[in-house]
C-alpha cells in the first residue's frame, strides 16, 4: 500500500535499468545502467591467477569498507532500486509495467485482468506463473458534465546509480525477531545475513560515520539518496512546487528542506519540504506523507497521469497551472554492481542482451542439440554468452573447497562450461547480480543485494512500543550483557540549547534540542541543524556551530531560517539548558 492505495503486483524480476523518461513522452522508458569497469591494477597482471588474486584484494576492501587497502569505490557502484506508483487515465491500454526476463501480465486488457483476478479471489486459486496482479481503479474526480474521472493504478520498479560510493558499514540487519526465529528454520545472525529473509537498515546519519544513529531525525541518509531519483519526467525534470493558503487564496513557492534559499525541484523524490509561511503550530517544515513517514513524492507533467485541479489557478499567485500531477515511491533495495560484471579474462564472446533469439541463438545451438552448459562436454557447453546466459567469471576466482548450496528460487547454473573465442572449454560461474556471492577464497561470502523497503506497520504506536521493549530487554553490549533503561537513555543523550530572548515583537524564547547525531557533528567540527520548539506561534530552523573559548564550548547561530548570525525576530545567542 502506498499513499493509502492497496494493490498486488505480479511476480517481479526486474533489471538493473534506470529511468529514461522525458517530459511529455516516454513515460515508462528505462535504459540499462552502465556497468562498472575492471580496476586497471587487475588488468595489468599477466596471468589469470594473478588477476584473480588482485581482484580478491578489491573485494576485501569492499567487504571491509576500507578504501585505503584498495580504492574500490569506482568499481563497486551502488544502485538504489525503487517501487513507483501512479494513477493513469483509464483510457490508457493495459501494458506491462516494466520488462522482465521471465514474467509479464497474463491479460490482454484491464477487463481480462480483473476477471481472472476475481475468479481467483472467489476460489482461492493462484496463478501458477504469478503473472497476475490486483491493480485497482479509482474515481479521482468529477468533470464539469458530472461524469467521473476514472484512473487505473500503474506501477514500475527501476534503479538509480548513486552518485557516490556507499560503504557496506552504512548497512546493518534490521532487528526483526520474527524473520530470525521463523518456526520452520531459526537462523543465526550470520546465516540470516545471507538469507532471503533478511531486511536491512540504512544508517540514518548523513555524516558518513559507521556508528548508527538510533534515534529520530528529519533529513536522513535515505532522503539524500532518494533526492537523486527522478519521477516520471526523468532526469531533466525541473518542476516547481507551491503551497496554497485557503484564507489568502494565493500560492507561494516551496523550498528545499536543507536550504531556505533553494527552490524545491519537485520532479525528484522527496518527503520533506519547507514553506514560506507557517501553519497554526508555527511550523514551516512539512512532510508529504502526513502520518506515513515512509512515502516519497514527485511531481510530473506527463499528461497520462491523472492529477487534481489546482485551487490556486487563476488566483493571481505564483502557481497558475490548472492541474498538479504526482507519483509516489518507496525504496526497495540497494544493489551493488561489481567489476565481475565486466571482467572477462578468458576472452569469452558476449552476444548481447536486447533480443533473446538473436543474441542467444548461437550460444545455445550445438552439434548435439541444444547446449546446456555442461562443464565436461564441449558439445554441450555454451558457445559464448548472452544476457540470459551470462557466465564469464572463472571458477577458480571463488573458493574451490566451499560447499555450493542453491536456493530453489535462484535461476543460476552454478559452475557451467562455456567455449571461449578459440573454442576451448572453460569452467565458469555467473557474472551477474547475486544476493550473496559464492564464497571467495580467504573472504567468505559477500552480500550484494540489501533490501531496505519499509513495512506498512512501521511508525504505528504499537510498533514503537514493541521496538522500545525490544531495545530495553533484548539489546546486548559487546560483552554480551543486557542493557538497562538508563544505558539506553545515556546512549541517546543529546543537548538542549536555549535561544536568547527576541528583540523584535513580543519577548519570547525557544529551545533547540540536538540529538546524538547533532552532537557528533559538532564534535567533528561540523555544523548541526535543528528545529526549535514552537513559541509565540512559530519555530525556527537553526544551524549551529561551536567554538572553544578557554576551557568552555561556546555555541553560536550560523544561520536562522537561512539568515546569517541571528533570527529575524532578534534571537542572537545560544546557551546550554541545564
């Protein structure tokens, strides 16, 4: 369920493909993400064994988040994959939401899809191939002639190559006891890490520290990553957003959460924004999802997306567009692309990945019938590779003594035989994306896919109570001892700073509470940002720095609501509240 709309997808095997839409057309277009290159120091080695040894050093650096050992960052590129939904005009034909190698909607039109689904819901059957989904219709408005505006829910999954490296130390297992203690097979922490049950937390802190921030924060690291992901207008999107005052009947531009001076580009996914005016509680920072903390939104100009009439149109404000159209998204997983995708030390031919029959025909055709990838028979070994049979990594790159265990849902062949360009039989393994790689000699398994999707009950009061109880009763320290309530409170200690009384208007003051993340930022010599309490019917967004004066720390206002040194109503200094 996203933005209050429950639905069910078909089976999703999605590709590492990124948004390729442009405003006004190509709304669903995706294109393949460019794969990382092989480190030059690997290619410089003269023999296969030496190349494999050097490649393992890069994997070691990646596993340990240690770019001093080898600078792995350009070659282990993370992609953030998201699930996006939109309401499309009911006149749009039913089309598959995105390409998949094995799955597509098993219906020619919307009526057939709903008829099949209704039969299965009545009977308790399921589609064996998992190619049906519940994509609801909704009345989204009423036209001037009284007819309803009907829309159908559309979804797609796509990925975005992140601009910067994301070390593995920014991820940890989610503390979900149910997934670990499932009755059919309880798992240890290490086993859960590499299983399909695992879900992961991304460090909320934007500081880059490997220490996790275990407390609420407005702008989190996931917000910084989602802000790179475009909506249905694609990467060229440049769409303004406006607040609307029903009393004044005017619209005003909204701003980036992190910068009062930067207008918000609503064509990219975000969940927080700032307004020029304050609400009845004195707040200027707002969240798209209201009580839903895990929903991101983006505006679009694509005409197929059904929008809502703009009440500000024709009212003389900044915003005169007749209709505003929106899509919504949640993060699904982080996928790390590795240099194994491009490494081809055995010089094996690659046929392509755009057309199965053309690209894979020669790969599968053999003198003794269809080739199966037999690693012991040259007549049955694959003749090169293609996008559907992508095997180029030498078997000996991995640990030859490790036991191979296959998940029934995986489609890999493990060790197969492939003919190189000279016709010699080579023993190789998959070069595509694994959940966890086979064991690498000296390194063990390394996970490459990290589900980070939110679960719909997170954020509810019951969830908060259960997680608080879990923290107080089950969390253990490094020595295995169970923490107390006071231990937890001390680990979450922050600091309260009082603003000096206002010198403009009514005399009043505010308190600015910085959590542990803010305190850590100040200790590193950086600034910290927070929102004050509401007093005199308003609050302030304050950026704080601290300097040493003798033996004492002095806290200073760097900016207040974007203005340097002091707030507009005259708050000039900060003092620690004891």
